[in-house]
C-alpha cells in the first residue's frame, strides 16, 4: 500500500512541478474566454452552449500534459525498473491515472466555476457542470494516460 501511495505522490508532485496545473488551468480559461469570440456575444446563445464549451475546454486541457506524463519515464527506464521490482504495469498505469486526476481535476473544476460565470450560467447549471466534471474528469485522466 505504501508503494502505491508513494507512486501517486510522486506523480502528483510531477504534475504540479513546472507549472503543470497552472498550464492546464491557463489553457482551459483561455479556451473558454476565446469561445465567445467564435460564436458571438449573444447572451442567450452563450448560456445555451456554455456547458458544452466548458466540457470541450476541459477535454483539451486534460490532454495538454500528455507528453510529460509517460515519455520521460519511458526514456529514463523507470518502467523497466518497475517491472524488475515486480509491480504490474496495469496497476502502475491505474495509479498514474489517479495521480493525473488529483493533479488536474481540482484546479480545473475551480476554473470551471469562473468559466460558468463568464458564460452567464445560473447557479444550478454551474452545479450540474461541476457535478458532471467531478464524475467525468477521471475518464479524461484515463484518456490522457492511455
């Protein structure tokens, strides 16, 4: 159990190192802020498509750090060392998904509150978007690690 927690803590630290969470939130907010320029300033339209735009931005933001999740460990031989120690790679990848989710989901969900306000979503709609992100971001983390 301590090995699993150590692996999760290692990957969460790597997720925050070098501004990883800031990069995800910055990209997410940039995509959300630019979205109204593409569809126009009509408040009714923005309220209607706001939740979908937040989800699209969340998907793109979750996939942003993909290159830094696996490639450095493959190049350094870290996965080979894991195999030598007898840990299963599917377990290690599941732990990697959990760590990626811990590193990117809370900041992204906080930024989604701001995004909901930018789209003029009502409190109930923002709550539904947040609940959906809470349930859906583990899947986005799995897409990023896969």
